[in-house]
């Protein structure tokens, strides 16, 4: 008999099973860690920023109607009716123009002083820098209402200890009260902006200063050619903050209403919103708020684009 050779069946090659390697597990852990740290900010940002903006937009699309003279008030959808009232409101746009003039003068002066103080602290010419950093920042720690009351008494001719000045110049008149308020805002926020710029100066490597000194550059040359260009992002940031704060000015002029009759209830855009909500007309106040927010966004975005274009050139 012929014997047939038999061979054991060959096993099929095993298909490799994909397993999460250390790199993939590390990415998952990193993503979870980021989510844990970002979640508190995201939740607060959603609850106290996005939701109120959305609510204001919805409220601005409604109008209040009454059935008869003494009928109950009802909110009905009015479309853009409130926005037509906003764009035809002369005092509101006059207040926007007033704040633009305010910012065109006050913001450069404030940031110029803040930059000068930051450069002075960083120059090494001042002893006791910790004391002066705190001293410059202290006005920002004073609430805006308290600062406005304090300066209001200093400006009042009958109450001020500076009577030779207040009797010669009426700092609360219609021609000067805006710049008196600008002085208060400058006094409060110079230290805040100074700290931002000073922090940017502290991050510049000292090797750059040493190389400049070896090339014969003095302190002024180093400040102008090295320090100021390198802290320009911080200056742009403080300028954007200042633009936003200018159009949102409320506490100081609201307090000055008790010192000067030149400050009306619509002196600033935010005062217009506040007075409209006190009537109360919340729907029109919401429309004012939305338009003011869009105006602030457009101005801030335009400034950022202008500075970016200048930097590219």
C-alpha cells in the first residue's frame, strides 16, 4: 500500500490587535486634564456672559403693548422696532460721541503715564521698587464710587481744600466736567495698566540689554529701541481694555451728577441704558445694550486690525 504523507494543518497568521499605546493613553489623560481645568471657566463664561447676551438680544426684539389706557401690559414680538428707536435717539449717539472724544484724549495720556512709570521702575534708578509698585496700584484698589466721591469733594468750590484752584477754574462746569471725570479715571487705572506693562518688561531677557550696552546704547536708547517695541503687545492689550472701559463708563459720571448739573442722565451710553431700565423699559434698554456692545466690538476689532496691519508692514 502506498502511504500518503500527511502534514499538520498550518495555523493562520494572527491578526494584530490594536491596543492603546502609552502615547494614546497620554493624549487621553491630557485631554481630560484640559477639560477639567477649562470646565469651570467655560461654565461661568456660559452662565454669566453668553446667556445674558442672548437674553438681552431676545428681550430687545419685544415691545410692550397695553389693551386700553389701564389694561395689563403684554410683551409682544416687535422685530426691530426697538432698534429703530435706538438709531433715532439723538442723546444716545451724542453720549457715544462724547465718550469717543473722552477716550481719544484720556486713553493715550493714561497709557503714556503707565508706560513711563513702568519704564522708570524697570530702569534700576528707583530704590524701593516694591513700595512704589504697591503705591501706584493702590488707587485701583479704591472702588470707583469712592474715588468719584473723593474727587467730587476736591472739585467742589465750597468743599475743596484747594479753593485757590477751584475758585479760579470751575472744574464742574459743562466745559470741564468731562475732563474732570477723565482725571479720576486716569488716577484710578494708571497703576493697573502700569502693572501689565511692567510684567511684560520683566519677561524681556537681560542678555538683550547687555548686548545693547556693549554696542554703546544708553538707557533712553534701550528703552526706545528695545523695551517699548517688545512690550507693544501689552500696550495694545491695555488699549483694548481702555476702549471697552471708556464706552462702559458709569460709576464716575453717575456720582458726579450729585456735584454738577452738567452731567445728565444720558451723559454716557451706559447711563442711558441705566436710566431707560429705571423707567422701566427693559426691552429698549436691552436694545441700547446690544447696540453699545456691537459698537464696542467694532471699535476694538478695528483697533486690533490696524495695529496688526501696522506690525506686518
